């Protein structure tokens, strides 16, 4: 009995009863501090990244704006230089009074290209020295530009009123034909005839040349003496014959010119 008792006391306890050592624990609050550091990066670095992002966006926007400006400047078909016209294959329909007013404003007072044309014409007058009473400096050029602008507005206003009264078509229509010479012939011919209210029958360009003649008469009122109002009117009609044919030529071949300089066909 005693021996058995001694043996029982000398037997070591089972492994499961051995107490395990406590696992090391991270200092209190270490995990939350690291998370805060990740959520709140360096302010200077964040500002630098934001500045870089804004700069890239600004560069891309500037590049896109430049491309659009170039396309618009070279796009003859938008009417920036040529004005309103009826494209090839599009059916002609009688215009409303509001449409006539819109075209008049666009081609007389709104489009920047019209002012550029007057500036170019004034430059030619400056080089020719006409009228000779106006000097050759900037003062003389300003007078010539104002004279050209006044004559242009007068002629366009009279032509618009005449076309509205006669119900004539004020727009150029591209030829449905093909080939360089047939299209050129059409462009020149349409400077002297236009469609009546039916949009089918051709009639002489009475309002267009009447407006040109009237614009020449009006311009003589502010030109220095000696002056001949009838000669000014006749010269204005001749100018319309040449300039109008050239403008129609550009309108007729607008798409071809566009594709030659790289604009995509729409």
C-alpha cells in the first residue's frame, strides 16, 4: 500500500496538464496607428500628385482645343469662310423669313471671316492708293476698311431685302454633276442666276447685283471729292461678278479642298 502510494506520487503529470507559456502580444494600439498612417498619407505628396493630375488634364484639354480650332479653321464645309449653301444631293426647299434673317445676320454681321474679307479688300485699296485723298498710314487704312465695311453691309442688306421680296434663293447650291469643268461652269453660272420661289426655275440674280450697285452708290456718299456715284455702283457690280464667281468656286470644291489638306470626310 505504501509502495503503491509512493509510485503514484513520483509519476509526472500528463502533458495536457502542463501549463502553456503565454503568446507574445503586440503593444496596445500599434495596429490602429499603422492603419491611420495608411489612411492619412504625406500631405506634401498628396498635393504633388493632385498637381500632377491637374496639369495632365490641362495639357490634354489644351491639345484638344488646339486640334478643334485647327479643324474649324481649315474646314471649308462648316461655312466659316464660304457661308451658308445647299450641299450636293440635298433637296432645295423654300426658306422661311426666319431662315433668311439668320443667313443675313451670319453673312453680314456675325461671321469673323466677313470682317477678314473686308480687311483684305481694304489692304488692296491701300496698296493701290484709292481714294488718293486718304493717306497711306493706319489712318488711311482705317478709313478704307470702314468704307468697305459700310459698302458691304449696304449691299448685303439691299440684296437680302430684294431676295425676300422676290422669294429668290440666296444660297449657292453645289452641282449634282461631276468633273472639274462642269462643276466650274456651274459655279460661274450660279453667280448670275438663282432659283425662284419654286426652287426649280432659274432667274437672273436681280437682287444680288441690284444690292451691289446700291452699295456702290451709298459708299460714294462718304468718299472724298471728286466722286462719281454711278461709276462707284458700276465698279461694285463688276466686283460682285468676279468675287462672287470665285466664292462659288470655293464652295463648290470645299469638300475636295478639305480632303486635300487632311480633314476627314463627315
